[in-house]
C-alpha cells in the first residue's frame, strides 16, 4: 500500500498575474512615500462604493479593476503622472497585446 501525501501548497492569492502586479506596485509606491495608506484606503473605498461593489469581494476582476482605477487616479491627482500618460501607456499595452503572436511574451516597443 502506498502512502498518500496530502497536497499542502496554498492556493494562489491572486487569480491573475496582473492582480499581483498592480498590488505590488501599489505597496511599493506606498513604501517609497508616494502616498500614505490611510489616503489609499479612503480613495479605494470611495471607488468601490462608486462602482456599487456591495457583494463579498474575493479579489476578482472587478475588485482589481477598481484597485487599478484608484491607483491611476491617485497618481494623476498627486502629479506623479498625468491622465494622458496613463491613457498612452494603456493604449500601447493594448496594441502590444493585440499584435503579439500567441504564446510569445507581450512587450512594449521602445517608441
């Protein structure tokens, strides 16, 4: 008889890689002193309320879209970047994603 070893690895915390990335960027910017956490919490709470996210939030797509929106707004409001720059980078990532062959890494062009 073979002993069965139970799987003990934790389940992934983030459903998608970009969820982890936007979370990590937010924490790093906070730790670098770009904003304080109470300000972040107040803004994020307002974003969630504005979007009407009343259900139990489990870290799904709607939660992290609200997280990203809050981060973008906070950075624009603080002068760290502009809404136009955010739009330009978003458009560049979308173009890169749509033109990258399946299975290849998505990369932004140098221009």
